[in-house]
């Protein structure tokens, strides 16, 4: 008789997720997985109905022996603190990270557990498959899954299975999380990269596989998207200062574009109209790039793709350029050395 699959703890950091939380939990509880599961939701200080929906989910699953929902408080509202609180409150040997607006594909957990066994990895992850629910979100999803939007990032655009620096969300062996002491709570963003960096430093394997797909709901407005990508850029610069070998041309493209466009506008206004060639060329490039990205979408979504691309690029670049050294210094001072498992005598 085959052994039962390992039990799984699904951890969810949530803040103001009333739109998607119930649907995200439904995708977890309906997984095609024969092992026992629990869902631990770490509740930040939401101002919408998130806490009420979470309480309903706890009541509705109270009698479910293989898929109960629990909650823990996260008064700081910070994602890494939420993740650590949920890890501490969970109990199973496999830990699956899911966001409150992420929808797991039906065989996600079963596939991840199989890949952990096949590869010997400490963490496996896959594709962040953005899907919208209205014209703006469809446009953002198209931008987020196109190379002109995010470069060659495999977890956005797909790619071959293999070792990776980091992965989207992640399915971990608990011992890897406990060995490294969980997430570094100074990393408000990029906490996944930092944790995976320590796991790799300790000799662990991080594995990417396109078999793993999570539906991601994009930000619902230009303002929300701009804030998201400004934070991404701000924290990517912190990571670059934290670990100098982690930067590459893909990360330098948005800040370079911001500087070039700003310089072109200044030259165009003060010296010669030729300066406008740079911002004009950028607009032409993202307009042309949006055509294949928007294939198959309604025209109202297609015309919004250049706006989404410009918002992502300019906000990311601005965040990168304005990221304060003091923030990186604080984070570097909190550096946790990678912890290697003791060798057996």
C-alpha cells in the first residue's frame, strides 16, 4: 500500500483582500491532493471586510478534518512578519506560500510535492500567471506576462525547469525554513529573494518549474500599480546594495529609461526639439510592443497596455533611483548569515 502524501500547511499573508480571499482559499481547499492540509491566514490591519471573510472561512471549515482554516494576527501589516507568524502557527512538513489574490491551479500542491521529492530542492515555485477581470486588469496582465514589460523573468513569462535564484511564492520543506529562521522582517519587499539567497548559500537548491502555475490578480488601478512597482524598484536597489552580484541589465533598464526620458524632456524644452526623440522613441517602442502582448484582447484592454507598461517601467525606475542608502544600511545591518545543517557523525 503506497504511503500517504505528506501533510501540507498553506500560509497566507493578507491585507485588504476582500475581493479575492474567499476565491483564493477555495482554490486551496479544492486541490487535487490526497494528503492532509491546513490553511493559516495571517491577518494584517485591514480596513475592508477581510477579517470578516476570514472568520467565516474558519467557521465553515471547522468540521473539515483535512482542510481547516486558522487565523493568526499580524498587527504590523508587513508581509514577512505575516509569513513568520503563519509559519510558527502551522505544523506540517511542507509549507506552501500563497497570497490573498493568488489562485492555485488544481494540481499545484501535488505537483510541487512531487518536484520536491524528484529534485531534492528545498523550495520549488513556478509561473505567476497574471489574469485580469476587467479591461484595465487585462491590460496589466498582458504587460506583466510580456518580455517588453518584465524582461526575461521566467516566473513571469515561463521557461525551462531548472535551478533558480528565486521563485514566485514557493513550496518549502519546513526544515529549510526553520533552519534559516524564517523570513528577514526588515525586507518589506524582496523577502522571497533574500530567504532563497540564504537557502542557496547554505547549499540548498531552489527549483523553478513551469508546471506550477498560480493565477495572479493584477492591481485594480494605475495608482495601485504605480505604488506596487515603485516599491519593487525601491527594494530591488536595496537587494543590489545587500548583494552586489545580484544586479543585471534587466534591472538597470527601467532606471536608465527614466533618466534618459527626463534628460530628453529637459533638452527638448530648453535647448532643441531633438531632445523629444528619446521620450517619443520610448512611447513608440511600448506602443509597438503592446501589439503582440494584447493579441486576442478586447480593444479597450489593448489601448490600455501602453499605459500599464509605462506605469510599470517609470514607477520601477523611479523607485530604484530614489531608494535611500539608509534603508539598505538598515537592512544590511540585519543580515542573517546562512545556516548550514550540522553534519551527521
